[in-house]
């Protein structure tokens, strides 16, 4: 929703009307915390032979952090 949500307001009569891209950015920001926790727990729980492969677990968190940073930079500017 954040990347391709557009500027459509789903409920214009709501108390806080939001565009789809803004709503998607907020949901992404809220969802970033559980995905980071899950990646840290997975990093500690899963045993890999190669230490380099173990860092691949953090790819979803890194992508999420980048998208959240893009959202907040876009909102500030």
C-alpha cells in the first residue's frame, strides 16, 4: 500500500482521513517492530554452518527499515 497506494482517500468523512500511501506507511512503521524481533530471535535460534549465511535472516528487516525511512523522509519533506 505504501509503494503503490496512490492518493485515494478511502473514508473522506473519517475523523483522520488518510491517503492509502500514508496509511500503508504507518502500518509499515508499526509492523517493523515485530519483524525485527522475529529476525533477532531467528538469528539466535537457527544454527548455520556458515556465519555469512546467518546474516541473510536480516534481509526482511533491512528492507522494512529502508521503506520506513523512505516514508518518513517523504512525510517530512
